C-alpha cells in the first residue's frame, strides 16, 4: 500500500500547504479520491460564516468501517491490524489480523442489530482496553449507531450524566478491567449509574476479569452468548460483498455496512470536564476519516509494515484517532496496551518496544516525566533500535523531558513529533512532520496543510504583534 498524499520533503510540505490554502477544494478532493465511497460528493466544502456552519464532502455517501477494514482485506487480510498487549506481561498477546477484525466487527454489528440498535441510536461503551472495545466501536460505526466511549476511570455519577446528555439507550461494558495492580469493577459502576435511568434498554457485558456481577433479566446480556449466535447467523446468511470490494477469506462472515451521509454523526466524545460541565463533542464521518488518516500518514511518516504504538486509552480522543480510525484507515498495524507504564515496573514501555519491535511510539509528556523519575535503570538491556519516530500528545512537553526522550529512548536518531490538537479538532492541527519539517524542543512548530492558525486576545481579536508589556 502507498499513500499518494504522503509528504516526503520540506519542499513538498510547502507546496502542499500552499495548495491547501489557495485551493482547498481541489486539494482535499485529491486526497479523498483515494478512499472508498458509495457516492462521490457534490461539493468538497461548504462554509457558512454567518451561522457558522461547515459541511465537508456534501452529498457523499460512505461507511468508515469499509475504509478501515473491507478495502484492506484482499491485500492485507492476513496481516496484523491490532496487536494487543495485556496488562499482565505473562498473559498471552493477541494478534488481530484484518480478516479477524472484519469477522468480529461484523459479528458485533449483527449483535447490535439483533438487540434493536438502529442507525442514529447512541451506544455508550464503558470497557477496559481490550480488543473487544475496538470491535464495539467499529461495530457501532458499521450500522450507523453513534458510539460514545467513556473512560474506564469515571465514576457512576459521571457516567449517569453522560448517559442522560447523550440519551443513550444501549451500553457495552465488561465485568471488570485490569489497570496495573488494580481490578476495576466496571459492571458494578454501570449498575450504580443506571439507578433511576429509564432510557437504557440493553447492557452487553464482556467477560474479562471474571468478577462476580449481577445481571438484570431482560436488560443485561452476555457478550459471548450474543456473539456466538451472531456468528451462526452470518455464516448462514452469506451476505454479498459491496461493489468493488474483494473480501477474500473474510466473505463468509460479512455484515453489510450501513450507508452513511458524509455529515452523519460518527461518535460523541465528552471532554474531561476540568473546566466545568463535560461537553459532548460530535464528530461526523467523512471529514474526521480524512483528517485522522492524513495526519497519521504524514505526521508519523507511516510506512506499510511499521508497528505504531499509541499508549493512550481509547476513552480519549487520542485513542479514537491514533489507535483506531487513523491507523486502520491506513491499513496500518496498531499496538493496543491494556496496562500502565509503571507496572509491574517502570520498564514496561521499553519491554513492549523490544518485544514487538515497535517503530513509532506516541505517548504523553506526563508519562515521559514519570518515567524520567525512575532513572535509566529500567532502560538497561532493552533493545529500542526498531524505533524510527517518537511522538508526544496531550500537553506541552518541557525541554528537559524532550531531551531525555530524545537521548535515552530515541538515541538521538528518532525525530520527535510534538503534536498540538484537541478533542474538538479530532486530530493534529500543528506538528512537525517526522524527519521532514524542522523540529524544535518544546515547540509544535508548523501547521498541517489546511490549517491557518492565528492568535487572538480575550475578546477574540487577532494579535499581530507581541505585547511588549
């Protein structure tokens, strides 16, 4: 697989940036032409400044999961889509090929359909970092249901608030989750959150920790039972492949993806609430797909076969964009980690890099600073030579941490991409491009093509010169 829109030199970046600003319609039309569409767009961008209202790829029809899974099956079906590293390093690693991912997502799409979930319904997902979380997210997207993933550390009240705001009717959870040396009773927390709730119709429970749970008859169902039934249904149905797509070995368990409008909602993700009441950010299908893919391929300079390790939780936007949608839409291999960087010891990240020969490591400055505190002992004896690109996300990185990361993890051979973005933007807005555009410690540097940043004061007025006072 190649990416015709991948930038390979600083001159190419400057040319791409200039074209994206002077002729955005043509620029993004060219990028979009490399994706799978049910119907092509009437207009790339319609921007009403007065409302304000922005619509991307107006009139286009697609399903994002066909771009993340189906179109890769003929060429990459037996190659890894997700490598899952469990919390306990003694537990078996799971390698999910694109064929297996297709089967499991189709099965879960059938499960949701069986339970009455329809296009536009909201499904709350409150799970640990297991592959089934990816199946649930993509299963929702496949049938047009709007997923809302809630981070596994949130309280019952926080969940109740989000369920009410989203008017969610379905929940997917686990009996429990592992996080370092802790067992988190997810189903019990969900039960508390549902006290007084009159909206939720079904709760699907995946078995992870074998923590004893209460199951409410008529409402709660076991993941495993529902998936087994769905598998039998799909095998019997033998749905045909979509036009122009070769499903290869995966054809036996195909579930037809629901056609979505480019501007249909894909998911709701709530901000952490650190600045007040949590706000639900809605991302739509087409624009989000292109932006996550474009930034993933370019910022990290991803090459087919590379192993990309984003250490985030899928409960946050970083996990949505750079564990799932960005890498999978590019046919990449994404490493998903259930645990924490300091358990069973502070060498866990470096063990994972060594074990899986990771090529791209994308983590938070907070994690880097935490690991700095343990000194260099945890790094000893760990082969980090496979690393080609390092990245930081979530907050500014200070120079001391940047240099420690550069010297001791990257061995001064790996460019560090310092990515600046938000839940609201869906993917990187400002970042150096690995090995292509200049890097500067603790600076995000240049905007991505299509992004025109400005500085404004507290009244929204543009600041054009530095305030000397």
